[in-house]
C-alpha cells in the first residue's frame, strides 16, 4: 500500500457505548486519515451470536443502517466492542484486501478473522496480528489536557492540591455501594482536612443514585465540585483531568484507570475486596509500571504518563504500509 493510500477513509465502527466509541475514535483520529464514525447495531439473531454468525452479510443490520454500511469501502476500519466485531469481520469479505480491518478488545474468536486485533495485555490474547497495550486506548496527551484547562479555566482557581475523583459503579465481582463510598469519603475528607485543597468529583452513568446522594451530602462544605450528569451542567471531565494534581479512581473500570494514568499526576485507587481475576491482572500490571498506587500510600508528585495510543497508531500505520 502506498503512502497515498493512507489518505483514504477510515471508518470507526461502534455501538452507542461511550467506552467503545472513545477507544475506536481515539485510534482513528491518530491515523491521519478522514474519519467516519458509524454507530451500528446488528439485530437478532446476529446480535446474539456476534461476531460468530456472518451468514446474511449486511442483512444483519436494520434496514435503516444498511446504506451507511456499504460501498465505497474504507481503506481502514476500526471497530470496538462485540457488535462492531461482527461488522469489521464482515468487511474482510465485503471490501476485500483493500480494507485493513482492526478490532479493539478480545473478539472471543480466532483473531485471524481480522487483519489486526488490539487487546489489552490482561486479556492474554496472543497471535501474530495481535497488539497488546497495557491499558485501553484514549485521546489523552499534553494537547488534550491543555484544551481541557483552556475550556475550564475556573477549575484552576480551586485550592491545591486539586484531587480529581473518578467514581464508576458496580460490576460483576465489584461492589461500589454505600459501604465502599463511605470508606472512600472518610479517606478523602481526612486527607483534605490535613492538606487542604479541593475535591473535583465526577460520577459515571453506572454510579448508583444512593452513592451520588451520599457523596453530595458529605461534600457539601468541601471546596470543589460534584458532577453527576447533565443536571449539573456540562461535563467538566477534560477540565478536571487537565487541572488535577492527583487522581483517585474507583477500581472497576479499565477505561477510567487507563485515562487517569495517561495524565501524568499520581493515580491512586482503593479496593476493599479481591478483584475479579482479569481486572486483578490489569491492576497488578499498572502497579508494576508504577502507574497506580494504593490510596493509603503517599502518592508521588508526578509519574510517567501511560500513553499507548500514539504508539499503537504508529504500529498500525506500519502494518498498513506493508499490506
């Protein structure tokens, strides 16, 4: 493939899950190609067996989505998530060798069905076409953080140290409940009383309402903010990441932890019970890389940011040029 061929179109294919969109678009936007984002949702029975059932091709999509998933085909297609894996696999047949197909996250079938598979190291997926970053792909770099500070200058007025707190939610094997949040709040508030500073707290769509309300009551008189959804205004996430002197992240989300570790300030977490095996491996990898620390430990002033997306994009460009 010539250098000119890299100027062709790149499709980022996802469902509506924000985490899948963020990874696919972060990589697509680093490929220096025009990007088209397709949010597609295969229908039953294809959705039940994705990405195994390919019989029927484009009929897997609702009629309203079929036109967007058609020729002219892209030079590069990047999918993230199980539903996207079906469509990137189909493109290998529909578009032929002129389209390099990439699937982010373990597709749970032989990675040879794609040209490139990008699966985090803790998935333990291997193969000649598998790239293994430590964490999840994301857009965070120095320019992204500066944009966050520029867009949210008022956050820089909060007293230091500014502690960004990213709160996820329960998942299989992990409880983010009243007991957990009470313990987390006690530690955060004790530190704030001792050191001063402010708490910039962001919840996610998965955070239980009772957890949000408990935090809102506990943080009412503490300098900082609590954002729990659009009712609190625009999401200040880029500003919090840009201005944070420290970050504290609940242990449940690979994406949240990966993005926090890309910032360059100290990142800490708190666990009250053993983590599920795969997530435990991820946490251990971050700790071995000195990218993640326990909340009870004294945090370093700075740490080397974990930024893998640019390197993955460079490897992918080499693969495209070698096709």
